[in-house]
C-alpha cells in the first residue's frame, strides 16, 4: 500500500520522463493518473457551465448546446494539433533528441496562433448566422449571439490549451498539463456564478457570463502552461528561438495534425448534424440531449486519459525502436479502460433520471436526457477499446487510418441511421440516440482490426 501511495504521489507531482524501459504497468499508471485528472478537469468546464446555465432558462441551455455543437469544429483543430504534438514530441523524446522536441513545441505554438486567428475572426463575425443555420428560434438567437461570439473569440486559448497539453503529454510531463486544467477550472468555477448571476459588484450577464468565465479560466490555464514551458530548470525549457517559424518542422507537424484535425472534424461535424435533427423536436429535446452529452463527456473524458497514455507510450517506444513494447502497452491500457467504463455504464444506466434531474427540473428535459443517457452508455464497452486503439494509431503518427474509419462510421453509418430512425421511421429523438452506440461499436471493431495488422509500426514522424 505504501508503494502505491508513493507511486500515486509521484504521478501527481510529475516529471519529464521517458517510458521506454521498466514496468509497463508502472508507465501506464504514471501517465494515466495525471491524464485522467486532466480529462476530468476538461470535462468539468462543460458540466459546470451547463449546471449554472440551466438555472437561467431552458433557452439558455439550448444556446449552449447549439453553439457548442459548432464550436466542436474549433475543438477538432485543437485536438488535431494536440495529436500531432504528442506524436512528434514523444518520438523525439524516445530518440533522445530533446532539442528537437523543444523546437517542435515552439512550432506548435506558432501554428496554433495562426489557425486560431482565422477561426476567431470568422466565428465572431458570423455568430448570429451560425445559430440561425443550426435551427435556433428568434429568442435563442437573441439570447445567445454574444455567447457564441465570445466562444469563437476565445479560439486561441482553446487551441493552445489543447495543443500545449498534447506537447506536455508527449514529453512525459502529463502532470503539468493536469495542473494547468486544475487552475483553469478553479477560475471558471469561481467566475461562472459571479458573472452569470451578477454576484457582488458584477452585473448579471446570464449565459454570456458563462462564456466569459470559461474564456478567462482557459486563458489563465494557458498562461500557466507557457510559464511552465519556459522554466529554466526544465530540460524542455522553451526558448524564444524555438518560436522562429521553421518550414520543415511546421510541415511535419501540419502533416500529422491535418490527419488528426480532419479525423476529429468528421466526428465533430456529425454531432452538428445530430443536433440539427434534434432541433426539429423543440428546445426541450435539445436541452435534454445537451445535458446528457455533458454527463457523457464527464465520464468518457477520464477514459481518454488512458487512451492518451497509450498514445504517449506508442510514440516513445517507437522512437526507441521497441514496437512490441508499444503494442503490449496498448492492449493493457484497453483492458483497464474496459473495466473502468463498464462499471460506470451500470451506474449511469441505473441513475440516469437522478443525474439529469441535477441539471433541470423540467419534466420533458429530464425525460429526454434520461433516455439519451441510457441509450448512449450502452456503447461503453465498444468505446473502451475503440478510443484506445484509435488514439494509439494517432500516437504512432498514423492519422490517416482513423480518419478513414471515422468517415465511414460517422458519415456513412451514424448520420443516415439517425435520420432514418428519427425522421423517416418516426422514432423521434431516440432514433438519433441509437445511432451513436451503433456507429461507435463499428468504429471499435474496425479500429481493432486495423491495429492488429501492425502497419502503424512502420510510420515515420
């Protein structure tokens, strides 16, 4: 017990470390604990926001749901860059090339700022039009346009928060990424109620206050990451020279990031279509679905901690010329993920109504959210393996395979199934909910098949 406590303390305290030698279980533990906590912190943004916003009105919850479904496009870019950062930097660390890893971090920052400038400008300018396209009624558009503008305007900090976390994970310093999310969330939880409800001398801003609180919290988190990366005592200490654009390094990162971005863009865009279908059934349905998705995110994102640990282990061990150790690490991570998620699935299925009731007293919202939660958590067994093997392929730098699989499962299967069941066969919202575990289960099976072929072991980054 004492040994495990010491290991836990080491995992939370963190340090830059190569995981190409020694116990695989120890490596998984030291990487996954801070990564799981990091994912919990990231999911808390969504849960905290929807908890406070649900006290404002059903329309306010719909604003968050419709806007966030589009903002996931920004998250796709951020996750793509995070994937590239993890794969590239983990490979350099595995090779023992610390200068190359540090330089890659600087180029990740340059790329993040360049891309986010475009997304922030376009999203801010067309915020109201985006809500209208998503099927929002006049009241929701009036209430949510400022919320949407702020969300898009904060694109730089969203993208940097993800990409720098990926860089830190690739370097084996997952604990620093975790702490940055803790700092960001603490600020969001403090500022959220103050700005939403107008506590003390602050004006009551409603749903707009939620957007401001989240943007400010994430900005502080990014500040912490940058401060940590420039600390002189770190082997990966960032220098100004590393921020000078290097076309060769940028091309390498963009090549991997493009696959990762398109991959997640495909999945994110499919969620936009699902939300658009659900908007035909009214704001109560969108609100119930939004709350259910936030709860799902809260439970699935910690599981991504194990998936991200697998990605780091794959990248570092391939860099060290140990593909067999990389593969063994993946299957261990997947089995642990399965045990974790199956336990959660049982608890969520049994307590669905109580969980949704924490966020809204509206009977129709609770009924929709309960059904969504129960149907979505039926796919947890598939999610457990699917997310680990897909993220491991990304960690190897093979972002093309997951991109193709996502395109097949989300666009050729999920969206058509949702539309046919919900609209053509008149199953309503439940038809949309059913399409998700169906598509995710097929994705998991295809991902395992491709991973077993072993071509990812030959990818050069």
